[in-house]
């Protein structure tokens, strides 16, 4: 009999009537000949309410007590859903995370799942019961059996992890929107439904602010090949399938923490073009990349560091064969872009570096684990490799380095991350659930647009440009469990006391920003780095799509949309399948709307999200 895991979010179980509607759907699914495990969230905004209560008592509530408190929300729902099923004549039993045996690490409020005991669930399934499981919570296997939670939005992760552990046929996430949309319909009502999306794309979107799926749920679906669909609780429409490639076999032990990196990739056919001292005002990136797109030059990574005075630097990489064309465009446009104020003293300058290589670590296990990128930087530092550019995404961290260092870097990374060089040895055990083939003809190079208003920007001025600097800096942040995104080093180099120095900027979650600044100020004093600058009023807008690989002009369209609305771009960072821009916080929503329209993603019908 097929086994399905269904998950219902807060709005979907927000009232007695909605719980009864969920019970009806569950019964219908059982009658159609399926076994069912149902994972539920707390009713409506219950968890928010509990958080608020805690903060009325303490400005810094104890994280263990927080888990004790927040886990109660889901316990209410499981009992009510079970009762509603029993009222319909459907045998059902509710289980907390502890009763199931969802074993997590001891990290309160953000625990990762280590493994899930499946015996009890299987026993009840054999008795033809529907199992109703509390999402978002687990238990430690230390002596004390502590209750843990997985982090806000974590019920999605509970559901997909259960589907992986039970080798379910698929996992359905029922929510208050018709599926995964091109962007958040609360901000852009003309957002459209996406029928299918790859797990790589969804991982980026989820991590860049699309809260329709918890990023860790997507990570598990990708790693274990769990077929995943997001659907509306209010209709029978098919929703959105998240498609994963056939995974390499993995153990179900240390489910969320084993092997964050799957692969080491490298590309030695790269060249880097930097433009120094371009004016810091709206329209500059649009102009540059518009011209580049006209010449049909496909750029790979793009970074724009934070401004220095009233200018900043933009750098990008291209494949070596088209370097000449890219350089010609940059050289032609440089004088036009010159900053008026700086005209007498400074001029935009184009710098080209051939013989660079890009090395990357890839894998779906990097989310929320700052130690992974830090380990890459340390490994490179220990191999004596200097990092020229860094690009991060949810599934990849790439470093641009000198070509001559490439072999050494790749070998060191293979060893550090224990990656077998030969993948051919793996075959898929027949018991693993097979996912749908990754055969998405991308209808549009950009599939979705996301806005993240919960980030802050940190910059450290004048850190030494030598191997080990990134390792030290991001190692420190990792030790404090602070995840970073959009790491950008300025291209401009100042020699101070005989040491070449650059600025390095990155974004962190806003709630981590002050702690990070304080910690980095101490480090800066110790290591002789410059000022540590914090800017909290930022927004990050991103476009995501696997189809943008090898397609010139995507960046240009995005920058042009911002330029037309007079929105200044403070930072740019890209990976193969995403482009992110930092803009001023108050311009975030406008930027999202402008970009969504510019890529033709708006539909003719508005999506209404129920309260
Ligand atoms: P649930 O309680 O069902 O888990 P969430 O509130 O966590 O629901 O997630 C659903 C919400 O995610 C939607 O109501 C919508 O506002 C938001 N959202 C953000 N980005 C997207 C997107 N790209 N597609 C669909 N919904 C999105
Ligand atoms: N109830 C939890 C929250 O609101 C978990 C979830 O809904 O996914 O974050
Ligand atoms: Mg959710």
C-alpha cells in the first residue's frame, strides 16, 4: 500500500472547521488506498503568541524553556486532529516528537534531526491507524530526554524527514497558497504558480526568504530523493512538485548532519575582469551589464563590493575565450561611468586577470552550518592558496583563485571533505524512493524572486590580502554559529605598512548582527584590521533559476529594473543559479515588485491569501 506523509501548516489547522476539513481530506486519502502519516503545525499564529508571552517575561528567554513552551502548540493540534478523525470513524493516534522518537542534537531552538525511530509508527500503521505527529519538535537521546525544536517553520522539516525515514512514496505539504509561486503573493498578488521546480532552485529561494518551505526540508528531500509537493489546503489542485536528482545512497543515521558536501568542482577556463572606482549611484551596474549582454557575453560570477567614498568596484568572471570581448566592453564603458566628483583624482579603471580558476564545494547540507564554508577557507589557507573572490549559495561555495593553485586546492578539498574521487561506484539500492527525473525544460530562466528583510550588512575595512584571512574571519563567525551570506571582497587594494589590504563585506541574519559586530571588533583590534561597519537597514532581493546558466542578459535585466526605479544597488553577489542585490530596506518591496515584473513573471490573476 502506498505510504504518504501529509503536512498541514498553521493556517490550515487554524480553527475547528479547518481541522475538520483536514480530517476529511485525510479520510479521503485513506479511502483511496493509502497509508498515512500526518504532520501538523500549531494552530494559526499560536507559536507567535507563545513567543510573545515569553518576551513579556524575559528579554532573553532561556532556550530550553523556550522549547518547552513552543512545543506545546503542536501538541494541541495533534490531539484535535486525531479526535476529528475518530469522529469520522477513522482510527487515528496522536504522537509527540518524543513518542515517535524524532531524535535531535541538543541544540535548543534550532536542533537538527539525527535519526527517527520508525518502529512505533510502523506498528500503528499496521493496525490501519492514521498517525498524527507533532511537527517542529524532537527529543534528545541524552539521559535527560530534553524536548527540542527545529527552528521556526520546522514542521516542514519534520514531515520530509519522516518521509525519508519511512521511505514514503511522497510527501505533501498543505499550506495557505496554491503551491510555490514566482514570489510571495502577500507582496506581489500577481505572483504565478510554478508547476515544477528543482530542489536546487527551491533551496535557494527558501533560503533567500521564500518561507513557503523550510530550507532544511528541501535539503532532506534533495539528499534522500523524497518526492515533494506543495499544495493548497483549500482545493484539490495539483500544486508544485519539487524535483530532486537521483541521490547517492545515504545513511539515515545523522540524517541532517552527515556529509554537508557532496562534490568538489573546478573550472580552470575562467578570467576575471574588475572595474575599480565606478560611481555609487543607480544605473551603473545596469549600464555595464546591459552593454555586456548586448555583446552576447555570458558572465558567470558578479560581485560588487560596498562603496568606498562615493565609488565602488564591480568584478565579474567570464570564460577565457570571450575575455577579449568582455574586456573591450568594460574598457569602452569605463570613461563614461567615471564618477564626476572623483574625476580629477580618480578614474574608473579596468583590470583583467587571466589564469584564474574557480573551485567549488557543492552539497545540500550547508544551510545554517557556517562551519562548512569556514572549513573550505581554512583548507585553502593551509594549502597556501589566496582567495580572490568568494561566491556563496545554499548549495555551493565557490572561490576564485590563481590557476596555478587549482590542482593543489582541489586535492586539499577532496581530502578535507572526504569526497571520493570516483563516483561511478555508487548504485542506488532498490528500496530508496526514486524521485522524478530532473528533466525540467525551464520555461523562464528566472523561476522565482525572493525578498529577505531580515539581514544586516557587516563590513570590515582593510583586512590583509593573504591566505588565511577569510579562514580566520569566517572561522570566528562559525565558532559563534553565525551564518554568513554574500561574502564580497573589494577589488581595490591599499598597501598599508607594507601589507596589501582589502575591505570584506558580508550579510548575516539581523538577529546575529550585533553579536557579530562586537566579536569582530575584538578580532579587528587583535589582528590590526580596520573599522567594523554595521548597516541594518538593508533588504536583499534575489532572482533564482537554473535556466540562467549560459544565458547572457539576466543580470542586466535585473539591474535595469532597479535602475528604472532609481534604486541604488549596495552590493551584488551571484552564484550559478542566483543573483542577489542588497538595497536600502525601505526600497525592498518596490525592488521585488519591479524585478518580478521585469522578468515577465506576473500573471493576470491575483492570488488571495486567506487570513
Ligand atoms: P504554513 O503555516 O502552511 O507552513 P507558511 O506561512 O510557513 O505556511 O508559508 C506559506 C506562506 O509563504 C504563504 O502564505 C506566502 O505568504 C509565503 N511565501 C513566500 N514566498 C512564497 C513563494 N515563492 N510561493 C508561495 N508562498 C510564498
Ligand atoms: N509552529 C512552528 C512555527 O510557527 C513550526 C511550523 O509551523 O512549521 O514556526
Ligand atoms: Mg511554514
